[in-house]
């Protein structure tokens, strides 16, 4: 660990927490192992580190906080002896033009090393933020919606295996991982070089079981005209095409259309890729599709184990705004469903504000649609994440 690596990690954390950048994108600029370790370490204990920083510092300036979080992470986790940590953090401060506060940082990190701070007791302010590494407003939403199981839902996570959908013979999957566990839509596997080869050959794709089950909710799509109205990066479009659907995949951003095309090309399927805003009516699509999939933009709060950074900048107001966008997309794209056709609405979140409340409002205003199936999948610690799906049919 060097001063330049601590500086780079601090810059990434600043991008994510101060400017709303996505963690995976910000890390592409500095894919150094030591930087990744520091950044992921801070994100995994973000609320604990912030609590300690506020305990030990009086009004810590915003531009110094990322450096402090990295330093505290190193101290608390004994990444190196204290003198080494202090040296690298102060070098990082010099790298960032903030060398004037070296003495201040040395004093604070020394206090942290001596554990001269107190953490909140159960039931006290800040305790649940630290325990779950989530903001208090979000913990409150879990408790309100799932009062008897919120702890299990938040804590459930699965490590060291991934879910794949295979487009090849099962023998090839088992050759790559003899311990592969079959699911309704694919396999849980231990990822490795052999799966990387199968992926490059278009024989498998990495896809969560929930995402595949969303596609399964459409029913038999063979030979049916199918619209995936928020399609990028293209996984669900490819899955449906592999099941025999004639897929039109839309997205509002042109650069994301290339992701869909690349996905389809790698897996050797035909998908018609179109730039189209899901909130704007395309009269050419009116009652033109047997199946319409609205896998809408959402808060992503059903998959936070993989994307802990999303909760840092997310607010309750964001969820309210997203629910309005979701309604616009659902209301608009429902016009593209033929009579007798299927409309599927889905999200990767666990809260009714973006799920059941959206579909209930839609069905109340659209009596030509009837609900056939509605499922809320919750994280189970075995690989299932938080997804919602509702299948409706047009009379």
C-alpha cells in the first residue's frame, strides 16, 4: 500500500459519495488490486467509518472525508502498523494538495488506533446504520414493509458462486464445475476460467435467477412478437429470443443499444434493436405485440448486496420519482399489447412503492387488463435476490 494508492482510493470514494458516480465505473480508472481492496473495504463499513470519523473529528471537511475513511479503515482492520498507515495517508494528502492537515490526520488516526471512540448501543441512534451498513431511512422502510423478517432480508447474501443460464449441453457445464447446482432456469456455479471460455463462446451467460424468472413469467413466447421496452444491457432480450420469441429490444440511450447488439451477437440470436423512449408513444407499436416486458428503471434495492454504493446517494424522494417514471412507462407501453396478449412488469427492488402500488394503480385505471400472477421474490441467502414480477393479460 502506497500513498499514491491511498490517494487513488480516496478519489474513487469522493467520486461515488460526493458526485454520485457508480462504483464499478469509477474503479475502471484505477483497477489496481490495492486500490480495489481499500475502496471495497470502505464501502463495506461505510456507516461505521463515518460514525467514528464524526466521533473523533469536529466538523470534518467534505473534501477530507474520503482520506479519513480510508485511513480509519486501515487502522480498524490493522491493514498495516499505525506508523505505516499514517505515512501512506499523509503521502496521499500531499498527492492531493492537502498536506497542511497531516498533523490533524496523524492525531485522529492515533486516537482511532487506541479506540478512543464509543459506538452506539442497540436501540440508540446510529446502531442500525452501522449494523446493516445502510442509511437509517432505508432500514426504516425495510422494518415498515417487512416487520417480522427485515433483518434476514437485509443480511441475506450469497458468496463465492454465480448463476448462469446455459445455451449448451449440461455436460459442458458439469465439465467446468462438477458441483454445479441446477435451478429452474440455469445453474449455480463456482466461477472460473472454464466458464469464462464458455461465456466468450456464447454458450452461457451470467444472469441472476430472478432475472430469468421475470422472462419465464411471460409464458410460452415461441413464435410470438415480443417487446422488451427497457432492454439494455440485453440479457432478458437474449433469453426470450433463445426461447423462440421474435424480440424487439428498445432503450432510450443510443450507447446502451450497442450493449444489446453485442450481447445478441455473442449469443448468436437475432434481436431487433431500436432506440425508443419507453415514456413516449410509438404509434407503429400500438397493439402490435403478443408480449410486452416492462423491466423498468428502479432503485435496485433488491440487489444491494452486489451494489452497496447505490444506497449512499439514494433518497426516499428518488423512490417516489422512480415510481412516477415506472407508471409512465407501464401506462405507455401497455398500449403496445395485442388483445389477448401479455404484459409483464418487473423491478429488482423489494418495496411496494415501486412494485405492487404501481401495478395496482395501473389495473385500477385499465380495466381491459387483468392480473394473472404477482410475485415478490426476497433475498434468501441461497442466490435469490429481491425481484418483483407481475403478469397481466389484455382482454
